C-alpha cells in the first residue's frame, strides 16, 4: 500500500501517537475511533495501520512510554539520606506529572480499557515506580527518621495525594508550581513525621 503523499514514518508515527494521546485524554479511549485519529493527523484511516496494529496497541504503547519515561527520570532524584530523597521524590513527582497532563490522565483513567495482558505489563511498571517511594520510606523508618506503620499503604496514599495536584493546579493560578511543591513537601513531611 502506498504511503500518503507527504507522509514520513519518522514524522507521521509520532504525530499519530500525539493525536491519539490528545484525543484519548479529551474524549476517552472508548469514544475515539481510528478514523478520528487519522483525521487529526491528516491521513487516511487505513494509513494508521502502518504505525500501529490496532487502537489497543496504541493505548498500551502510550501508557508504556509514559511509565518508562517516568522510571528513567525518577532515577535522577537521589539524596544523601531518606528525608532529602523523599523531598526530591515529592518535588519530582509533582513537576513530572504537571508537564504531562494528558499522559497522566490516560495512565490512570484508561487502565480499565487495557487487555488483561497489557494491564499486567503496565501494572508491573507502576509497581516498580511505587517501589522507588516505598524503598525511601523503608529506609527512613530503619534510620528512625520516619514513623510509618505500613510503608505500602503510605506509598499508595502519598502517590495518590501527589498525583491529585494535576486535577486542580493551573500555572496561571495564585500559586506557582514551586509553591505547590513546597506546600506538598510540608504535608508529606508531617504525614511521615520526618524531622
């Protein structure tokens, strides 16, 4: 099958993914058709299959890319002790997710639309990210810097709290992103009773 005039795989492929990301976030995975994605990109619907075998694969790859990028980026948040590592994690999580609202929305709201196999793979990546935070909490408890009864529950609660910033924070609002990071760090510090 001939490629659409002006279509280049290194250009059109990323455009397909960007259009799908935006449309899935705006309308929901189930409501978006391959035809809509093609229309947004400016190619015929059949041409999309040069870039993805189906809509499920497209959703999975968008989620997988987000999680892989997240896991690679979180490695750059070290610190000399659990308190500084936790502070770095809080600031990182808020900033990283703020810069990717569509990817974050899809990563949390469209899990139900993944096939069982794809769900397991994304869930494995999510667990790896949660483990980063849980290991910080465990280290803090062992060093008597944190008072946390159940590090797993604390991990899930903190991630939910930090991710929630995306639902209300707007850059043009009364607080800067740095202000929000500072206030959330203060709250997290109190939750884990860090000194």
